C-alpha cells in the first residue's frame, strides 16, 4: 500500500507495528479527539523507597516480556543505561522491548549483546547509530524497530501505543521520596524534558542517582507522587560528554558559509521581526546559525519572543543579552545550557508533550516561526532523510525533526555533497520528514525554495549572496561532482519502520544485503 510520499508500506508490517493501522496521508493532523491512558499505581505510603542495589531494584520490577524505558539527556556521558542493562542481561530476562527517548553510541554494545541473547526483541526509539544501527540494518532484531519523533513518542505514550512497564531514569539528584530535577549535582544536565513523560505514564518508576538530598528537594521536576524506587550508585553520568557527537560546534568553512546563508534567508524573510520565534537543530551548520543570528539581531534591533528545543550555550547567551525573552527547554545540548537552567527563571523546562505532541491542546512547535534543521539526504520532492546513510545503514535519529518542520519557515541546512556522497538526490533512501513541511534548502552553492512557497520566492529572489536554484538544478550539480551511485541492495525483510509525528507510517527500512 502506497502512502502520501509514494512509499510502499507492506500490509503485514502495517498490522504488526502500527496501532492505528494507518499509513501517512499528509501533514495536516486536524483536530481529532484523543483518549489518554493512565498508569497503574501501587501506593507506597510509609514505605522506604530506597533500595540497596541495582540488582535488587531490577529483580523487584522487571519481568519477561515487559517494556522498559530510559532517557538520553546524558547523551554520550550516560552511565545508567549500561548499569541497568547489565543487571537485566545477567538475570536472564527475555523478550523485553526497549523504549528509550533515544539511543546514543555509548549504549550500542550492550544493546547488541542483549539482542543476541534474546533479552531484547523489540525497540522503539527516536534513533540509533554505530554498531547497533549496523546490526539492526543487517537483521539482528526479531521485530522491526519503530522510530518516532520526540513529539510522536509523547503522543504514543499518552495514547497507550507505548505502554511503559518500568522506567529507569538517571537523575543528578533526588530526596528519599523521589523529588528530583536535572539542574543540581555533579552530573547535572539541565532539562528533564524527555523523561517527564516517562515519569508521568510508567507503571513503575525507578530513579537512579548519585546524590540524595535532604527532603523536600525542590524544585522538583519529577515528583514523589510518581516514584516507586530509588537506587544510589557512585556515578550516574559524565556531563562533559553531553555536548559531544551531533552537537559539535563547527569551524568548517563550508558549514560556516551555509550558516551565513541560512541567516540571510531568515533576515530577508517576513518572519524576521520583533517577537519572532526559532529553533535550531543539532548539526554543525545549524548550530552556527545562532551566532550569525545574534549579530544581525543586534544590528537590526530585533528581539525574539522565544527560542525552542534542544538548547545550547549560544542560545542561552541570547537570553542573557536580552535578545530572546524566553528559552523553552526540552533538552540541553551542552554543559553551559545545563548550568544556566538552575539560575535563570526565563529558561523554562518543558516536557516532550508540551514541546511537540500533535495530539494535545497546543504544542510549542505550533507557535514556531523559524526552524533550522539538518539532513543526511534531501530529494527533488523536498523529502528529507535523517535516518539512513548512503549505504542503507541506520545511522541517525528523527529527534524533533518532523516536529519542528511544522514551523512557518522550515530551513534545511546541508552541504551539496559530503566527501563523494551527494546530499541532494533524486530520491532519499528513507523519508522521515515529508517535502510538504520543507520550505528552503540551503547549501554552500546556493538555495532552493519549495515551489509551493511563492511568497518566499518573491522575498528572497533578489537577495545578494543568495544564489537561487531549483532543487533539480542542485541535484544535478551534486551528481556532476560525485557521479551516479549504484542502487542500494536490500532484502524483502523490514527491519525498521518510521512513523510520522501523528503515528502513521511514513516509510520502512529494509535489511541490507550482505
């Protein structure tokens, strides 16, 4: 069955992995009535919540066939995930589904081990990379992975599509009842935005910490009314590694050129005015835009109402300088942003539902004027791939890509080619964000505007330093540089599916041929 972006979704896969049994039909979600679920609560009045060890809490809470969740706010500095999974593997549990907010490289090896031993047979996540992505792409997992955006994950948890039996959440502090936040402690990482949904909806909630504070511990992002057990360990994570990997700050001349052109697109659009709002992505060029934007905002005396999403220190600097009135923070991408949240009342922690769930009474992304995002591939229909590499291997994450792409002006920043690999292609390997959501593509060569946005064409066609091309012309330029690659070879077996943010299936990922 073909969906709106002309991707063939096998009927058996649709029935196996999709609760609503629906394929992607378009970006307009409408205003359906949604029934939310609630967790099963076991009262703990008068009970000591602190257990002596990870092994004790695992044996108290985990059973075969369960769905367990984690957050990824520590990013590459996470210690909790591996400690919990080691205990689960050693105790011999089977047929578990992992439902973390995302999977980082530091988690890969132990997940592969768990899959090989039959401990994990299902995964739903925002993304995966490295050895785990490679193993899944070659068919190691029993059931197809379900990839969801951050907003869609919140929707799926709230609607019961994901039913979390046990959530193991690493926190840098808590008291003996479970009042916790992400702002204080040696391993502070700032916003607990993705974990807050797990805390609200998991049947059993376990906090793992290295810092038990006097009761009552405030401010409390996670509350004692939600927490079943607490375990203290030596170290929960290394906050210095929060800013590694995808959140690097670029010094690459090509990426800086792209960032400047993105800035030129923004400031020459009708959206650049007082009280505009924006979100930047996690790629090098996308993050560099913040620095260019600062200079232009000062020069033109423009101030933003809010910045949204994963937050970096340059964004916090805009807040401190009065260039941005509020920062709405679902995740901190570096230590500077994490440290800021503790002291700045205008840096507001928000959960993933408030951030981007399409099935609530109003998400922050609904108010976005400008979103700057990155991509692995863009095709001539403006569809974007942030999940599969040019070799067909899973090596990315949806993150908030689909969610933020609902902005009034959605810009994709990407080089025309990476090494000998084209970024602008006739057809993307995996459709993650549909072309109907994308307004402008910015490369170091020039920009392409979605033909549906004739208003932007008029605003940007004569801007100095912004060479305007059709998307087909950019694709041809890329192909002349790198040539035409051989078609990728896949088997018929589906190893993963990608949902759109409304829960419908937008694409499938098949097993790569050996």
